[in-house]
C-alpha cells in the first residue's frame, strides 16, 4: 500500500511517499526559515501563502523521484492539526482534493501522533508498549503508548513547552532565528556550573512540566550579570542543562512508575545532543532502551505523516468528502 503524506502545520512544507512493503520511497521538505528570519518568528499568513506555493511542486517532485503516478497510490494522509489553522488548511484541502481526484481514500493525521510514530521509520524500531517523550516547538508531553491509537497522557506542560522556552530564551540573548538550535550551539561554549538554574516541578510527585519560570530565571540572570559573550554562553549552558535535567528526571520517573522499559524521544528538541546523551545514561541505569527518529525526521516532515496515515488506513480509518483543520486537537481524543 502506497501512501502520500502531506505536512503543513507550521513553517515547513513536507511531502513523502511511504510503501507498507518497501518502506519510505521518497521525501522532500521545504523550510521557511529564511522567510521568517527577518521577523524573528513565524508569521502565520506568510507561512500559509508559502505552503500554497510549495506543496504541489513538492508532490510532483516526490512522485517523480519514486517513479510513481497518482493513479498508483492507495491513499493520501495529511496533517489536520494541531497547528496554525491557515497553514493546516493548505495541506488539508490539497490532500483531500488529491484523494478525491485520484479516487482513493484520505486520512487526517494528528501532528503529534506523527512525531510519536516517527521512530518506527528506522531500521531498529521500538516495539509496543513504550513511553514517548514528545518535545516539539509547542508541545512537551509524556505519553504511554500501548498501540497505534491507544495513548495515555502521563504528563504535559502546564505553560511554555520546552521548545518555546528554548526559542524565547534564545531571542532574549539576541541569537539568530530559529533560536533553539542556536541556543544549543552557544551552550556548548559555556560553563554550565557558573549559574544554577531551577529544575521546575521535579521536587513534587507527578509527570507534568513547567518551563515558563525557567525562562524568567534566565531573563533575570541576564539582566543581573550583563551581556558579554561568555556570560551569554554560560547562561545558555545552564539553561540547556536545566531543561535536559528536568526532562530526564521526568522520563526516569515515568519508566519507574509504569515499568515500561522502552522510551521514545521525538519532536524537534529530541535532536538536541545533550538531551540524547542524558536519556541514554538514564536508560542504561534503568535497564531500558531509548529510540529516536533520525535528525531529519525530528522536525516536521511528510514521512511521519505518510507512515501514521498508512497505519490508520490499514486499520480502516478514512475521511468523508468534507475536510477540517483543527488548530487545537488533544492527543487524548484519538
């Protein structure tokens, strides 16, 4: 079964073709970083317009690279939410229209389910059940995954997600957009021991997260200590270590509470090298295994949507002729 996947939830246009027998056949991605860089953040209207320009050429490119025609496909999957509603509607309307024109099924995919299942695209994939740490730009959550569609939210961010805290702290320090990767790179040059940042909500039971206070602590430290290059690097290093420690503590707690010895980390922040090192150390001590998507599939991409859509279609899912984008869509509703 060959499934075309479309991802347009924010500022990256992703298209991919997945075959349930042969695996990933082709994929392409257009990033809007250069478009939004001058504004220091994503401008929703500009994002939507750029998706309109890019999506059909990318579909043609992917099908051409795979040597597949639209008539050869068995379904079209598209991200229906959560995300920027204008951007979502580009992918939703395109995906549903292509499926209608080719007379094949269409399936709406939850963006976070795509991230959650992205490690399944790797040669060494995790087996169910597992604990998933989802750390993308706007979401931080721990999920108990029993099977496709069987998800229990163990904990989530009560305010800023880790990715948002990364980006906002980077902007405070005057780093280039996108801030998260720039902050992580700067942290490598700093002394993480110079400043001691808090580890939010780790001194109480539970698996929820809170990163807003950590961002405020970084702001206050910056105002107090000055803005020379070394101080910025030391603040960045202390901030990253605090986030990594917090995520690691909660993952260890989730493993111990559930008894599940398989951990998946996915989403843009999961590409962070410091986080990967810490999770590996924790899993080694707990006798657990940790799995990640390859770095190019940590950020938004069409491959994860095509894969999730394939599993959904195999399970009998499908959409009526109408379509809908959902800016907010709790994973627990799946």
